[in-house]
């Protein structure tokens, strides 16, 4: 069966509408009334108020295709076949309504029925929590062969306190020829670190309350929350080697080719990673700005700035010397207009924000790259494999290179960056600024510490210090 991205999205939503769900819109990437979250990172993140009982939904069954940003996957982009900084999560939700008995046969029907996705059941594998006998039994009853059902003790969703429970994940076997590890590699199983078994869907059975006393009490109202990666499923329908060779990304890659002096996609694996990074990042930046975020030095704005500057430096590696990102905004809009018509409508505004940020960075970019390349050469000659913290700070402070950008660039050359040295240089500058403020009572230093719950199932202890006047130009 061949379906494009718009058709896959529509089919998923229609399936659950037929089963009594209400279609909810894709909400803004910027969380509303939720200071614990930097970005919406899953479908369920937009539904907290229903799941914690603060608001009663008019229909306890809901379905959505939710745009989501995950900063913890930035490093994965282009390197794995399946990770993006922004992706769409298809989901169906039950707020105290249906549970395992209903959702498991539905999932199997959607995936394998010829009327719906029509995937070959032989290619599908399901993992489940070892003690979750109910899940096992319902999957067997739905028709999953015993040797495609795999126990995994990681299939438990728990954030420490509050609702928790087992989950079950569905993997698509893309075949050993797609793999990056050997057939007999210990990681070569559904759920392991490999490129063969593609995780497409996670279904969470939230059935316990994890108490402060560390016990698990059954919840009176059990909930279902699920997440399926649209781009991954589309890659299956379009028979693509990665998420990128699909209608969601190829027009962006093709456009990038026109900016590059001499590089083409599909000629060289290292260049292809750069094409993918640009296609991924321009999509995220476009949507984030469309949802009202702006490049800055803190929090969300810093993420946009970091992605944008990384895309610019990545463009350099493909021989792109002119500002180019703003020109890609209409392409993003065209690709996504079926479900997100507002992007195309706001394309001029979004492009103008990107253009001025690109121009601002271009004034220091070459100076920064010269410095960086020189230090890298020096380090290599001296046989050290680390860039010192002072230089990293200078790149940040004078040339507008986010520390992560310096690290990525260095790591491509086999070097690391002295992070604590960087932080020390940053603190030193803060102290200087603070002293100066004490004396002249001028504009002070603002420190913003945010915490990013980047994944629904895991707390990623990711703290970031940002300083308003430690200027990224
Ligand atoms: P992975 O193990 O591949 O990183 P995950 O287990 O972190 O995925 P979940 O938190 O279970 O992902 O999210 C639900 C679904 O959303 C996944 O099964 C996958 O299809 C999709 N997904 C998650 N992260 C990404 C991403 N960075 N890019 C694209 N799709 C994603
Ligand atoms: Mg992940
Ligand atoms: Mg996973
Ligand atoms: Mg998962």
C-alpha cells in the first residue's frame, strides 16, 4: 500500500473517530499554563488537564496529531534514520474510559487490516512489561504470534510520583539490510540500539498511582495514552531508507541542493547527514516561530537560536555561503499545508524573523569559524584532543556560537570541549557584571534556570544556565 503523509495522518485520526474519539487540534508547541515544560513534547503533554482531573473533557476518547519538539534528540538528527527535533505524534487517549481490552485489538486492526495500514503482521514485533499478563493475553487474542511478543522490563512508564503503569511498544522490522549492527549483535532486537527494528508506537497503560511511600496503588480510573511517530510510519509506506526520503523532507533536501555549490544528496554519507540536519532544523524553527517563539538567549528562544545557528554552520559544510534558511520557509509551508495551513499564511513573518537572525549571525560567523578551525588545528598539532573552556567561551560570547554548536563541530573533528572551563569563564563574566552592577547600579545579570522534561517517560535532568547579558550577538 502506498500512502503519503497527509493520508497516513488522516487515516489514523479517522480510525479512532470511527471508534468514538473526538479529534483534537494540533496544539501550539509553546505550552500553555505549564511551567514544567519547555516545549510540547508529546500528544499527552497537551492533555495534562484532563488526565489530572482538573478539566473534564466532553468526550473521554480523544485523538490527535500533535507537533512535538524534543531537544534531547538534537544530536540524533541525521545520524539515526528516525529522530527529529520536531515530529508529529499521532495519538489516541482514554480518560478513565476504555483500557487494554479495547485498545490492543484496535491497534492491531489499524496496523494490519487491509482496510487501514495493511502492514504485514510478520514484520511487526510487540514488547510488553513482563508482569503484564493482561497485555500479553490481549495481544495473543488479537492475533500476534507468540514469537513476535517480547518481554522488556523497561516497558514501564514512571516519573517517580503520580500516575504510572506498564506500556507496550510496536516495532517494524525493516530487514537486516537496513541495519547498522550485525545480525548477532546483542543490541539487535526490538527495543535495542539498532536501525532494523523501528519503534513506531508506544501505548501506555496508566493504571497505578506511584505514592510518596513508593508503593503502587491501583487507580480508580485507568487511562490510555499513546504515541505513534508520523514520520516513521510514512517512511514505511514510502519504502524509504530513513524518515528523510519521504514527502515530508525531500522537497527541503532538493531545495538545499540548489543553494549548495557542488553537493548533491545521495552521493556521500557525510554530506547526507548535513542535508538531513538542515531539513530537520528549518522545519522546527519555522513551526516554533509560527507558534510565537523567538530566537533569544534563554529557554525556548535559545533552542531556536541554537538550531538556526547549527543549520547555518551545517550549510557552510555544504558550501552554502549566502543566507538561505529564510527562503525555505514557504517550502515547509507547502509540505505541511494540508494540516497546518497557518504556516503558509504566516510565511512572510516567519521568514523575516529567520532572515534577521541569519544576518545577525553571519556578521560573526566567519570570524568564529576561523578561530575554531585554528584552535582545532593547534590542538591536533599539540596532540591534545580538547578545546579549552576560554576559547569555547570566546566563541560563545564574541562570535555567537552556542556551546553545543562548538561541541558538535569539535566532535566531527574528533575533539572534545572543556565544559567546566567554559562554565567557569561564564561565571567569571557574570561576577564581573554583578560587581559592575553593584557599583553603577546599571542593568544587572538575570539568571534563568529551567528544567526540561524532554521525555514523558523519563526525567532528563537537563539544567541550563543562561545569562541575558552574556550576549550571543
Ligand atoms: P526512540 O526510542 O526511538 O527514541 P522513544 O521511545 O523515545 O523513541 P516515545 O517517547 O515512546 O519515543 O514516543 C512515542 C513515539 O513517538 C515513538 O514510538 C516514535 O514513533 C515517536 N518519536 C519519539 N521521538 C521521536 C523523534 N525524536 N523523532 C521522530 N519520532 C519520534
Ligand atoms: Mg527517544
Ligand atoms: Mg524507545
Ligand atoms: Mg517509546
